[in-house]
């Protein structure tokens, strides 16, 4: 009987602890909602909706809020219905990009992180993410650079082998010794990408061959082919 009472007491104590934890969690202040970004959404139907825009990642939709008199009206817009989201350029974006280009990447990171967070899926997020990935790579945070690039690639798979993000992603793959995956993307960029992507891929191929102490093929299959392609581009 005493043993049974002891077990009942233990169960009661555990239940009380769980209840206290749940109550404390429920009483924690909720995270403030992401501030809406003023702008407009151009729909594939040709219509447009203006107002304060929020991106809801779990639901894969935008919520646009409009003030009408004393009321705020919200409208949900599915990502599949959106042609383009138009918002003003973030004030700190140009300065942060200039800092990365000037070799002051650590200074630029806080502003770029804020822009990527606040402008998710809103026109300027990819430019900010590209330079944030570059800044992370410059400051030896290769894992973060890789994650940022892969987040972009999830939404736009071609970014892995075409465009401004691709060379940063390739550099992160090279730093983490993922050469098989890197080589596949370089082949894809050379074969299917545009001329600039192909030229960038050839330069990266040259860098890899130079690392392998194969200067002859680095020139023949990398750098010289890139020079010829760049001449063709211009």
C-alpha cells in the first residue's frame, strides 16, 4: 500500500510540473509579428493589390493589409497567383553591398541579415541574400554561406548554376570539399547556362585544376576557354 501511495505521489508531482511548465509557456509574450512592407503584388491575372505585405512561409502565401477608414482589411494571396512583388529598395541595402565589395563584410552582415529576414520573398531578398552569403564566406562562416545559397536554390533551382548566387555556392562547395557536386554544377553551367555562367564555371574549373597542381589543363580547359568566351560575350 505504501509503495502504491509513493507511485501515485510521484505521478501527481510529474503532472504538476508539466502543468506549471505549460502554464509558464502559455504566459510567455508572443513574438511580435513581422512588420508589413508597403508595396504591391502584381497578380498573374493582371490585377494588382497594394498595401502592407507580409510573407507567410508555412502557408506559402502573402497577406496584404489595407487601411479602409478605421478598419484594416486583410487579403490572402497564394504564391501560385503572384507574378511579382514590388516594394521600395531597403535603405541600408546599397551601403551593405558596398561594404562587402570593399572587403568590410563583417560590418555589412547585421544589415544584410535584417533585410533578408524582413524582405523574404519580396524583390530585394535575393540580392541581400547573395551578398550575405558572400559576406559569410569572406568571414569563414562557410556553413552559413552554404545554407543561405541552398535556401535560394530551394525556391529557384537554376540559381545553383546560373546567376550571381551560383559562383558563391560553388566557392562554398569547394571550401567544404564537395567536389563531386561542384563538378556536376559546373558541367551543367557550361552546357546549359548563359554565357556569363559558363565563363564563371570555366574559371572555377581552372581554380580546381590549379589546386590539383594541373596548370596545363587549368589553362587549357579552364582559364583560356573562359577568356575566349568572355571575348565572345563582349
